[in-house]
């Protein structure tokens, strides 16, 4: 009797049909991915400088170091460029992003919208 | 769930259930997973014959039908990859001839423009320092937008799409890991690659691309560092001024400028200093041996006591700007040739100028050869004074200022954050990326002619470069206004069957005439640039066309 009751309790409806996917007729054997060759981490260029130094010279005025700190000067400069030239201040910092010195409008935008990036970069020795 | 069946009941309970439970009284929730492997599916019974386990995507963990799959590999189309790797992959054929799903975005290749997931899209790679962590990101971040502009202009008109209505997408990769990035691009099946920016990375990139027949076009390096790689034969295109090219321009210009200086300052000889930064140190031996002035090579001038050892090569590595300026100031040259890349105008020029006193007419003349961007350092000086402006000369690729101005405007619009606002100013590298991308698009079009589906591979694209840079064919300028003309010219056919002969064009870029030599490097024309009263560099009528001597305009110094 116990077995009978248990059997009733454990009866269940389950999903046992294959799903027919409208896209790929999938489920094929996943073939091994090709291993890509590796590179050594990039070295500092021989003439690299700090983020603040690049800003002093104008954005085209030098290359930033990648191995000098964490985050590196290059990463700080990258964050600055992304904010100033690609996201927040593109319209007013166009000339600065091409290498010219910052003008008043660009400075104002940077101070209001990219302050963290500016501070991190200029704060480097 | 498509259907439900009773599956787990003992014989006795079946009977009881039929009596006491008219239908399923207890349903198990839809299974969280049906499978982890394909074997899990096949072991589920006859309904699961020829099913497999989806390892990603919305059907992950469920057995799905694979009966109609007829490819050697794991996918037949990009859409198949959703069930294997999830969204974000394309189906490509690998070196092992197996079709596999490959993720487009990786650490090395963090971005793309266009939609690479549309079936049949022709993919291209762009290699540069385009990741914000890269050391040269501030120089290279405009590159992808430049390539995107070329594609956007090409695809903006239905008449201009690739054969087979193939769309175009560009995968942007950081060259800071050149091997991995290039191998990834090869795995994605790109048709061609634009880049890299650094000459030192060219070989490592070509090692990955050339054996797979993928051509690369770089507008930034001066020598084919991959020339020793047999597989790269006919697959590496250098569209920047070569080292030989800029040296020829310097050797053509120095004698005529020397004649002016010697006459004006009553000198028997001129003294020349070349300042070489560490990033361009490979140029040092070339300069010593092949730079020519006073009728002698640089090294001969250096060793000639009679002229006061009138050549100086200063390598800047490990020295401060002040030390370098002291060295040059003590030498007292009439000409200074800076090969210092990015830091010249911003920091060294002011230090140099501080060492020279007296009237402007007696101070050194700076000759800027064809290396990277035009330098804006003179703007820190009193350039409103004509005598100051006369001391700055540029020897750069010949260009049409009107065409260039149009490109700058279009580029600014494309990079504008919103309508009516100004975008970023394109750099020399961005300009070269744009024109290289256009060259690649025209070559792609030419390579796909005669195939209904527009099929072509990298080698066909490389071979078609000669069809789109054919001397004597219709000249095609850079920009959207010439595109329809280009396609019409390329579509002309003599109708011969089965292999018709198609038309050719002579595509000219913004800076580059694309006159490839046997080494697949361009021998571009060089123009003398002088500063005008507004403080802008303006091309003069003096142009070097034959690699030997300048023609046209007024010879000698800027006036």
C-alpha cells in the first residue's frame, strides 16, 4: 500500500520532446576552439612619460607608460581621452583631442564632466 | 513545452492513477536542463535521435534537433552559433576546414563597427593602439572612426554595395598584442587588415596573416619588416612614405635650401643636425650613410675637418631636452632635421629655440620630413613674424587642400556627438586609415566581380589592388562623390565568356597616389609646405614626383 501511495505521489509530467529550434539545428558536436598564439605583455616604449606629462605637451605630445604603475599612465590617459574625446566633451575639445592646447570651453567641460579622469591624470608626478 | 507525457509510474500505480486521477495531477516543472552533452540527449530515447545539446543561447541545456545540419563542423551560418556560444559569434571556416563559431569581441579585439553578425558580411580588421590601455591610444583612437567613415560612405548608396549585397564590418583590435590579435582576425576570416601602426609589430602580424592569405595595408610604417617572410610576398602593402622615399625628398631638398642659405649667410658649406628619437633610431644608420649635402654623405661631412665636421647626429635616448639642446646649440647648425615623432614640437623645439639668439635670419631652419603628424610646435613661437615662419619647412605627401578640407568636415560630422556639433579633428594617421580602407573596399569590389554571391578571399583582394590602382585608367579621387564613377568603371566588362575582362580605375587617396612599386610600397609625391600668414602649413607648387628632384614653384627656402 505504501508503495502504491508513493508511486502516485511520484507520478509526474515532464518535458521529454526535443525542442525544435527555429535557428540553428543545433546540438552538433562542439569542435575544439583553435588556441591563439600569445604575446608577451607590451613593454614601455623607450620615450614614454607620465599621463600628466602627455597632457602638458598636448595629447599628441608623447606616449604614456604602460608598466609604471597600477593603473598605468596609459590607462589614466586612456580614460581621459575616452571621456574628453569620445564621450563627454567631443564637441568642445575636438582641437585638443587632435593635439592642440585646451581652450576655455574645453576646460570647462572637462572640469564638469571628466573631473575624475582629469584629476587622476594630472595627479601623476 | 511542446507536449507532456507520463513517464515515471509503476505498473500498479498506473492503474490506480487511471482510476483515481483522471489526468496528470502532478507536473514536474519544465526541466531546468535536459542535457550537458549530446550523449545525454541520445540516451533519452527514440524521440531524441539526431538531437544534440545546445551549449549556449536561449535553448542552453536542452536537446535540439540537428537533423538538417549538413556542414563539416559545428555551424553553417552565424545564426547557428547562438546555440553554441550564445550571441556574439560568427561562423567561420578554420585552417582545419572545420566550420566553428568564433567570438567577435575579445580582449585583444574589443570593438567593431558595422554588424558582423549579418550572414555573408565581409569582415575586415583594423590594428592600432585602439584600446584605452594602449600606450599610443591618444594617437590612434581616431582610426576606427576613419575606417568607419569610409565604409559608411561606401555603403550609403545601394549601388555601391559589394557584390552579392554583402555588408561590411570592421573588427577593431589592439596591436599591443600583435600575434594574438592578428591570429584572432585570421580566425574570424577577415578579408584584409588595415595596420599595424608600429613598424616593430609588422612582422609578428604578417606571420599570422600571410600564411592564411590575408593581405595587410599599413599607412604608418616606413619599411617592410616582413619582407623576409616568404608567405608575405604580395600580401603586405606599405602606403606610408618609405624610408627611401623620405630620404630621397630630403636629399633633393637640402641642396636647393643649402644654396639659399650659403648665399644669404655667405657660407662655403652648411652644417646639418639630425635629431633622432628612440622610436626612430632605426633611421640613424640610413642617415649617416645616405643623407647627402655639401656634395658628400653625412658621414663624410662628419669626418671632414675642412668643413668643420659639419654633420651632427644626436640620439635623444636617455638625455633631457636641455642636454640635447645644449649639444645642438654648441654645434651651431644651419639646418635641423627632427626625427623625434610626437615630442618634438611640444618640448624640444622650445628648448632649442632658447639656445639660439640673434636675428631670425641667422638661426637654424627646421626641415620636417615625412614622419607622422605635422608638428604644431611652431605655434608656441612668434609665428606672426614672417622671419620666424620662414624657418619652418615641411616635406610631406602631396595633397589637394580642398579634398582634404572636405574629408575633415565629413570626419568631424561622423564623430560628432549630436547634430550640429563639431566632432574631432582627424590626424594624419586617421587620414591614412581612411584612404587605405577605401583602397581595400575598391579592391574587394573588384575581387568579387563575376561571382553572383560576391565571394572573394584575401589573395583575390590583394591581386585586385592592381586593378584599382592602374596607371592610365580613370582617376578616382577619395570621397563619396567619386564612388559611383569607380563602381561603374569597375563594372565595365568586355562580355567575354566564361571569363570576362573588367574595367580598372586609378584610385588616389588623400595623401597617397597608390603608385605601388614592385616591393608593394608606394613611391609617393612629396610637396614642400611653408607657413602662411595665418600660421597654417600650405603646400607650395614645388613637388618631388620622380624621387630625384623637386619641380615647379620657387626652389629653395620658404619665403
